[in-house]
C-alpha cells in the first residue's frame, strides 16, 4: 500500500511537471511565431493588453501609484504566475482526462488568438502565434503524460526513461524555439534602433534660448530643471514598447472640417521648419507630491500649422470639429480640444527630446506635446493618425473609462528637500526647496508654512516660459525640537491659489497641498 501511495504522489508530481513543461513549450513557440509577425502578437502582451483595457480606472491608478514604471512588469509577472497555476492544474487533470486537458491547453491558445486579433491594427496573422502555441502545448502535454498515465493503474510501473527522454526533448525544443524567436526579434529591434541612432535632427528654425543661470537652483536632493530622457516618467498602456520603422510610417490628418486631407512621412516633417521649446508634461495619475511630471527640451513641428494647411478652423472661427483625436500605433486614442491646439500655444508634433530623436519609450518617431493639458488628453506617443471630430461623436480611450473629456493641468507644488522623516538640527539653516507648476498660466508665487503657522514667501527661480515648472527655495532655521510639518502652496499667474482640498486623480487630476514631516533634535 505504501508503494502504491508513493507512486500516486509521483504520478501527481509528474503530471504537474508535464503541465508546466507544456506551458513552456507553448510560450516558446509563440515567441518564435511572434518574431515573424510582431511582438504585440505574442499571447502574453495580447492578453495583458486586454486586461489593461478592462481594468477599472481606480485599480490602474493604484498600480501606477504603487509600482510606477514597473506596473507592466508586475502585470506580466501576474499573468505568468496564473498561467503556471493553470498549467499545473491541467497537468494533473491530464492523468485521468488527457483529451480534456489537451483541449484546455488549446483553449488558452484560442484565448490568446482572440485577444491578439482584437488589438489595434491587428489582422489574422496576429492570431498565428497563439494558435501555434495552443497546438504545441497540447501536443507536448499528450506526449509527456503518456508514460505517466499508467502509474498505479493495475499496479503498473512508471517508465522513467520514456518520461525523461520526452521531457528533455520538450525542454530542448522549447529552448531552441524561444531562443530563436528572441534572436530574430532582437535583430529586428536592433536594426530599428540603429537607424534611429543615425538620425541627425535638423537645426531648429526657432531654437530655444540657453537657460539663464537662475533657472536651475542646483540644490542637493532637488529635481533638476531639465529632466533627462532616462529619468523622464513613463505612464502608458503599452506592454511592448513599439519600435516603429519610419520607412513604413506616415501621419494622416483627416476628418470633420478638413478641407484637404494630408499625409506626411517622417522625412516630410523633418524638412519643415522646426521649433524648440522647454515644456513640462504632467500625468493625470500624479498624486499630490508625486513624481509623474518632468521638463524636457522638445523639438517639433507646430501642430496648428499642419491643421491650418489641412483647412481646419477652430470652433471659435466657425470650425465644425471641436475634438482632435490622435491615434497611436499601439491603438491608444487621445482627444484634445481643437481650440486649445490652435490657440497660439506651442502645441507640437515632437520629433526630438533633449537634443536627440525621441526615445522609443517616449514616442519615437513622433508624439504630441500640448502645454497646459494632462497627458491623457494631449500627449499621444507613437502617433500615426489625427482625426478631426466632435466630443459628442467620439469618446477617446480614457474618456470611455470615466476620465473627463477636457483636463487642463491644475496648479501644484512639491517639496523635494528635506525628505519625509528627515532629521534636522536646531539652529542649523535648512533649504526647503522644490518645484511648482501651472503650465500655460505660470507660477507667480510659492509659499511655505510650518506647523500651520503663517505662510512665508519662497524665492523663485527664473523660467524660460509659462509652460514649464518653476523651482523655489525657502531658508528655514528650526528653533524648537520635535516633529514639524512643512507645507507648500503655489499661486498661478492669474492669482489663483492652490487649493488645500484633497481630491484623488480621477476624473481630471489630483488637488491638495504637499507636506512633509521632519524631526528636529
């Protein structure tokens, strides 16, 4: 009896292992298939994208807040963990119901194919990697469990040699398929990256002036005025960062009120007069005091010029369209008020960021930059289409998910130094410093208060325009020991003071005042 019990546990373990090996084979074959289609066709990104599209805004916002740039890694890790558990279960089921388990494996291939087919820009070819994965996974499970099924049935012995040979063959085949797919995919990505690295952006017809000495206070622990490309925040829904081949890329302008539909290649845009501007972008998911804001020096074409060439008029001049819908190569849609895009501000189709072509993570080859609006209504990355329509006729991606149609950036300020829970000394001067922003209105004043006491004016750094954040500093000399709360508020150029009312990010941006607690000894 003991021997039979041992064999049953062995049988269960081998069944579970068979399920895992079969799932690995399926994913490896999918990786190989996606290398010949496109990375987004692989089942993990396809299913992950479908999950993102159906996740409630509050949960998405929580994920961005808790995991930051790692939110997508956490999602994919979660999908793989769930897949592993299901694979274990199907492996156990296969010991008694092999065909049912095989059908279950293939069903997951069908699920991946369905998700891939319904991604933006997808066609039948996008279903192939997942379908091949389903077939490969089911076949692997069939072969792996054949030597195991007989264990304990009529007291038959387990054919260890047959199982090891099959398991080794499946593992080797998976490794070869996955590695081959990775090599092919990496080769394509490297080719596009090499082309981008060879691009030399033309000298802007309107270069941005050099920043004055007083623009960046350069205090320890404080954000630099210009955010490097590597440090610039990234918040989007793309599980696979698009690598667009500009040889096949074009931008189309069309829709309601467009007299002359236009199409531009990447070279067409580079041949146009380019302007260079320092502009601060802010994500609507940025909590009070959060990190999702940054300033870069953008190079691009004036968006309003292209719209006028297409015959577009803003609503204030009788134009029938009040919404400009920008579409990304990954399917994102963003709706921007036409009036704002054409009101004279430096709204750009950006091709460069801090002196180089746009990084892939930040929208290469072309993205939109509109000062004064949160990114979800203005900053479409990997841009390929601009359609004129109305807010009444079409809801863009985030609007369908309960966010507001229009979202001007709210006045905000942040304390960068001292950090929360810092330990300070009585009588030692401390620079309390940070940044404030109210894009396209400008910041006229920043004040700091301690423990609810009177507001003290901070010294403001210089700024190149109203479209950037502004650094500030206030010298504080603590005179009493204990815990102290430091709070900041900003006033925009119109005289509106930053509210103290705490509101979350949904539906159009957070409000409230940032504060830090420090200890003085």
